[in-house]
C-alpha cells in the first residue's frame, strides 16, 4: 500500500531548501502541469467521494447516512460537538474497532466518527467543480495542504475501510489503488478544477 506513495514526480522534486515554506502545490515542477489530464483524473476519482461508503460520513446535515441508499442514520444519531455523537449516544457505543459480522451490523474502525461541526467537509450534493474547489481550500479541509489530502486518501484507515465495508455493503466503484493514483495524478498535474 505504501508503494502507492512514491510517484516519479516526487523523487524528481529538488530537496527543499531550509527556508522553503511555500505550499506544496507551488513547488510542483511546472513541466508536469497538464490541466486537461488533471481534470480528467479528478473526474475518474469523483464518483468515489459520492459513493455511499464515503458520502455517508460526509453528509450535508448533522445526521450520518446509512446503507447503499444513504438513508438518515436510525436511532436519532447526530454529529455532536466533536463528530463523535450528541449527548450520551456516541458512535463508539455501537461502532467497534472492526466490522461486526452479520447483515445490518455496524461497520467498525478505530476512530469511527464524522468531521466536526466547525469543519464539516461535506461531500453530499457537491458537484465535481465544488468538490475540487473544496479540497484545494485549506479553510475547508482543516488546514490540510493538497499533499496532505493525497496522503489522507492513500493511507487513512477510515478511507481504506470503505473497501472492507462489512456484509451487505458495496465497496466504491474504483479499486483503492486506482482511486489514490487518480487523486495523485490530479494533484501532480496541477489540481485543475473541472469545467
Ligand atoms: C467513518 C466515517 C468516515 C468515512 C467512512 C469516510 N470518512 Fe473521510 N473523513 C472522516 C472524518 C472524521 C474526517 C476528518 C478527519 C480529521 O480531521 O482527522 C474525514 C476527512 C476526509 C478528507 C480530508 C478533508 C477534506 O477536505 O475532505 C478526505 C479527502 C476524506 N475524508 C475522504 C474520504 C473518502 C474518499 C472516503 C471513502 C473512500 C471517506 N473519506 C470515508 C470520516 C469518514
Ligand atoms: C445505537 C447504535 C449506533 C450508534 C450510537 C451509531 N451508529 Fe452508526 N450504525 C449503526 C448500525 C447498526 C449501522 C448499520 C446499519 C445497517 O447496515 O443497516 C450503522 C451504520 C452507520 C453508517 C453507514 C456506513 C456505511 O458504509 O453505509 C455510518 C456512516 C454511521 N453508522 C455513522 C455513525 C456515526 C458517525 C455515529 C456517531 C455520530 C454513529 N454512526 C453512531 C449503529 C449505530
């Protein structure tokens, strides 16, 4: 899995000088910039964000979504002040460290929660244009740079869990390797916003 993180573009990058503090996006070699290819890569990756395995935790409201039809979460579960549930009803009460066996059992993952209310990171209802802009805007990603977003979609356990979703739930449309590769290509070729 870690092999995915070693694209040729990165190794060609000059070592940062001690004073280099510019955002990673600006240090990408201009020669790699290709807006059309960048956009095309994003449009291949986009359906993964819109898939229930990702969108159900990135809802437009404060209620997580459930199932392949993305219906509102049962038991009146809400985001809460830290994304981990409102009042006594905490995500971890039902969502364990690993998937529980059986149909309609809670999927598990250490750290199962929604993004917090100050940084909702909504995917539900976003067009490809809106989503690309959001991912490039650190004020909407919790201060993550584009490089950090790429690492997140390549390695984060909640992201990887989408491909091991538990009984009765479909995985996202691309393989994880292909998804991570398309996101890296999008970023490396200039993170162009679809038109
Ligand atoms: C269990 C809920 C959950 C699932 C499932 C989930 N995420 Fe997330 N996601 C989160 C949380 C929580 C954060 C914020 C994490 C943080 O700040 O450390 C986050 C953050 C992100 C971010 C970074 C910030 C941003 O701007 O959006 C991206 C990108 C992302 N998720 C993509 C995905 C993708 C792609 C999938 C599916 C393959 C997915 N997530 C599935 C909960 C989830
Ligand atoms: C009372 C138990 C309970 C609590 C508390 C709970 N969940 Fe769930 N959750 C479930 C069950 C059970 C399922 C599976 C439902 C099914 O498949 O029919 C589920 C499914 C989900 C799904 C759908 C996963 C997918 O891939 O479709 C998401 C997202 C989710 N929960 C998020 C949360 C979040 C976030 C919290 C805390 C804010 C939370 N849940 C709190 C029991 C709970």
